[in-house]
C-alpha cells in the first residue's frame, strides 16, 4: 500500500479567484498552465512555461504542495516527494 504524503497536512488554501501567474503578469509575460500553492495561495506558472514561477516559489519558500488550477484538473503535486499525491475534493 502506498504511503500517504505527510505534506497533505500543510494544506491551507484549496482554491483561488486568480486567473494568471502573479510574476508573469508583473513582467508582461505569458504562461502555459497555472499552479496554486496550497500553503499560501501564490499562483505561478508551470514548468512547461518558460519562467517556471511555481517551482521557483517552492525553492524560495519550501511550500511543498501545488495543485493545478486548469479547468477539469484537480491533482496535487508534492515538490518534496516529486509525485502526484492526491486530488482536491469538490
């Protein structure tokens, strides 16, 4: 049986109204997909985007979990465990 990610206990934020990468918007740049930090609510661009702001946010803050906020996606990624560790309910 697979172990449950211990970082799931750090979830503080499950959703956002933001529709863009915070840093890319400030830079006037574009992104591919968006990720929500589940510790603080930061919205950053994915690793397919040239700026990779979600991963940079992890390296800066050590907040372990992000979720996709793309339509139809609810998976949660753990940067520490380097795998999908669950889905957002509802």
